[in-house]
């Protein structure tokens, strides 16, 4: 049984990453025949004078002064470079590595803005929308090149997001996709560690046996450019996957290493010099970043040789002009005097210093994994499934092996594509994830009889009754396993045509009132009731849990009519 329910000819997944983005697609007929057959990715992205074999493109966007799309990926980098050489770049808006804006941003709303390289701010949703639209259109063209006559209405789209993202951030990506003309009925949101787990659920080892059989329990460690996403899965008897520990993690991805390298340069040449270099020499800055990306992928725990990174002559000259001395003098006067040196046009970096760039994200990662393993639900979890681009780093794998020697480490082939290909499979069979664990306690604010211990400021009278407002009515508890499709409902007293239901989350298992410090307003649902319906306690509010996103609905109990409702995690400002 394939359990394919979307009814479309093809699934295309878009992985909109912090550092790199890409897409993969597969015909539904191929999935039904053999799930892993013919999952295609774009093979060539033009990185400059020569076409590099790159499966993803940098997450970079270039807009003109009218905020119209110009280019994405390597093309955006290259065109922006040409503009800087002609000193025409100030009329253009260049964005790079902007996805982290959505990570744990408590103020995220529809009007959230992103600053371009020239300091001008643009609505974030428009920036993300342009990027998604480019990847969508590039994929549609790739379908044609592959000989597939597919109308875009026959495509089931999937967008991947970190599992540790908030509900607001997930809705933000869905609304950004709408700007690319990918609408709700054609879009699924896949959680990145789940997608990788789905791929490995279908993968066999060298002997042809499935890597994970019924009862297998393993930790998924998804290490991307921006975030680390960690959860625990188990294969159920029916072959579906059960989440045993809700996804958690932090900003411990590969860009932390890049930032450490850039901080080294800033410490030596000072911020004003580095900023001037970036502003006037974009090409050199990109080339240096690409070279460092190659070098950092070779770093091993046992390496003792120094690493050489080519220094752009523009950086050396900019320092000399602004500071009146040589770069060698700057290094000799810095804290790195015995660990870094300049040899002609190259920066020699001591191996221990280079390895130190990885220490901060890896220490946070190791500590977090230990915390999870110490919890009862993690008992007998002896396998780590390592996926994501950062997981391909030798020092990352060596560190985890050294710190957890009793655990088996599985790194699938092309670990950097595991999320992308798994998202395609998830698009075909989303029901493969049968149980998820709630990351928070969910509920709504209600009124009930005032009882001893309720805050006095919440007391109010209603007729002869003394009531307490803002009581937390719990639907789902933090840490509670939820089956896909589980729903909770309660009667709602409608008053007039426009009614507002506020949904709250809490980091506590049993909050008492929505004003408690642990509680936050998650979002609200507007219920518009027609004039024909008599107001009263006759509306059933239903919230469906267990999917990658919440589903909210309001229904009139007597007629069964479902009313138009909108659940909103994002404010307009």
C-alpha cells in the first residue's frame, strides 16, 4: 500500500536553507512502483565562469531598486559582484543567509523586515516569496527538460522547515509560498528531521535489509547550516514512525564555523576595514567564503597541518590604506600572533585554532544530546542518524563518535540531501509519521466559577454568579504523544457575528491562567457567524493536532454547518 492521497502526478520538495537551497522531485507513479526510484535533483548550478556540480545554490537574492526580482543563488552573487565593480550596487538590494530571521523570533509578524546589504529594509515575506518563486519556476523548467509534461496544478509542493520552529514561523513560510502562487491545497509543510527519518525508513543497507525494522529506536540529529534539530523516532509495528521525544535544538549549524572565521579576520583588521572590504569587493568576499567552505569540510580532529586560505589583495590593501600599516604588523599585534601568519597572499591558520572554530556549536550539540539521552523516553536509544549538510563534516562525525562511543552512528550517503529527498517521500506519504510529541501545552482562555486561589484581578460578576476569566483550558499537554488527526473540541458561546477565540501555549504542563508567566498568546481564530444562526453556546471549536501544522475549525452543532474561520499565528504589525 502506498497510501498516496494527494492525487497529483508529481511531488516537488523545496528545501529553503540558511546557507544553501534546492529542490527535488519524483513522479507519483515512480513512487508507487519503488519509493526510492527516480528522485531527481538539479545537478548544475552556475557558480561563475564554469558550471560547478552543485546540488544546491546559495540562499542569496538580488532585487532591483523597484524591489523586483533580478537573480537568486550563484547568479545573484555574480551579478551583485559585477554591479559592485561598476559601482552600481547601491541601487540594488542584495540579501544573503536570511532564513535565521525566523528562528525563535518572538516579534515575527507580517510586517517583519529584512535589511539588504545597503541597509534598506524590505518586507521579509516578499524576500522569502521571491526565493521560493525562483526555486518553483526553476523546478518547472527542469520538469520540461526531463521530458515531463506537467502542469503546475498537477504538482504537490512540499516546503521543509526546522522542527524547532514556532507555529508562527511555519505559517510565515506558508504565506510566503502563496506569494509564489503555491496555495494551501497544493502545499505541505515537512519538518526537516522527520523528512530525513522518512528517507532512511525506506533505505536498505549493503545486504539489502532495511536499516530500521519494527521496534527500532533512534535519535535523528539534523545538522543544517543554521540550526541543529534533534528528535527520537521509533518504527511502529505497522511500519509507521512514532516520535518519542519532541524536536529540540538550537542555532548550532555550520554557519557558526563561518562566523568564527570571519570574527578572526575582524579581530585582526578591525570592523571598519572588514566592512569596507565587503562593501567594495563583493567578488573577493564571496570567493574567500567559497574557499573556506571547501577547507572547512576537510577539518579532522587528528589533523596537525596548518591550513592556508587565500587572502584577497583588496583586503590587504584596504587595511593598509585605512590603518597605515601592513597586515603582517596587524597580525603580530593581535591575540593570534602565534597561531596565524601571512605568507605571501595566504593566511596560515594553526590547526588547533581552525578546529576551535567548531568547538562552540559542537559543545552545545553534545550537551543537548546528553540531556535528551538522560530522559526516560530515550532509554535503549543506541543509534544516531546524522543528516544535514553540517553532518558531512569529518570533525562533527568524529566528535559525536568520541563523546558517545557506545552508540552506533549512521550517516546516509549524501547526508546533505537526506532532508530534501525525504521531503519528497513525505509528500507522497505524509501519514508515515503516525505519532508526534507536543512541544508545548496548548489551550484556550475561558471563564468559569471563581475558586479559591484564583487571582483577584480576574474575578468578575455575571448575573448572580462570580466567575474567573482568562482560565487556561488545556487541550494538549507538553510531552504528550499525539496521534495524527487527534482532535480536541469544546463548546463556544457565540456573541453576534464576529467572534474571536485566542489560543495559548505554555512551557508548563498544567498552567492555571493564560496570564501566567509561562503562557504566550499563540494566535487567534476569527469565527464569522451568519445572521441566521442564533447566538449562544452552540458553536463547537475544534483544534486538530498531530500534523506538522495545527488545523482549526468551527462548526454549528445543530446544523453541522462549518463556518468560515481563520487561525492566525501572525499579527499584522
